[in-house]
């Protein structure tokens, strides 16, 4: 492909690496903090593909520089993939929201409904989390809490959202940001939710400082 082609104008990265979800082991934690018993899917699987954009003789192409297709230390297959957390998250469904709000519907019935309609596997913990986020309005609830100078938690925002996408979360945080000194926010505690991460980065000027990952929603 010619170097002046639209390909070079639209390409975002000149190198991409695809690795197995159960790839390199996590770095050993040296912290003595409050979350010592964390689990991970990572088992050191070496499967990896590395692509590099190169130009030779006026031709731009993607070259495979690393290709390890053999998985090890874990089973593979469609059934295994279904139990990964990102694959278990059900799609937005008005009927599902309604039955989640009914205490009379058992977790097993909800699991069966999702299996039949979306071909997804839910654990009991998934049903519990879904029910915790569902209310009589069938809308997601966003809770934001700030920590004052005395170390006390102060709820500052409760917002119903149509769904938990980054756009709705960002809109709620913009409402909050316009009403208090957001530039004084030093630390943000957040659960491992990419929609929340994207929304926070769009609203708060936190630069490249990593957010502390704690299962407590959003705290400023």
C-alpha cells in the first residue's frame, strides 16, 4: 500500500501485541494493604501475537514479528471462554431488569433466562451484583462519595442512569464537577470498571496518575 494512502493517515498504533488473557503472571504485590487475597486468571500462558506496521519500497504493511499460538497451563475452548467476567455480563434487557427487581424470582431462574436468551453463563455472585444495581425504576444507580478532612465519607451524588455506559457516567460526574472544587481532587478510588475509568479521565484532570482500585464505587 502506498505510503501516502489513507491507511497511514488513519492508523493509530505502529505496533500491537495480542496476548492470552491467562498470560504473564501478575507482578508480586509488595503491599501490606487490606486486599491480600486477590485472584487472577493469569497463569503464565505464553500465547502471543505481535504486529508491527512497516514500510518497505513505498509499501506499508503489517508484519507479524512474534507468533506463539500454543496455549499452556490452562484449558481452552468456547465453554471456558464463557466463564470469563467480561463474557458473563448480560446485555441490557427490559425483561431482565424487571425480573431482577422481583424478590420472588430465584437466582437459578434468572441464570436460566440469561442462558436461554443470551447464551451467557451467570454465577450466583453475578446475579447478586445485578440485583444490587437494579431498583424499581429499572435503572442503574451511581453513588459518589467524598472523604472529608477528618477521614469521614460523605455521599455527594446519587444518580439514576439508563445504563452504566461511560457517556452517562461522564454526564453525572460533569454535573458534580460543576458544583464543587474538582481541581482539589487528589485521589480517586474506583472499582475495576473501564466505563467509570473513561468517564473519570474525561471529567477530572488527574493526568497519568494511576487510580487505586478498590471495590467501593467512586470516592473523591
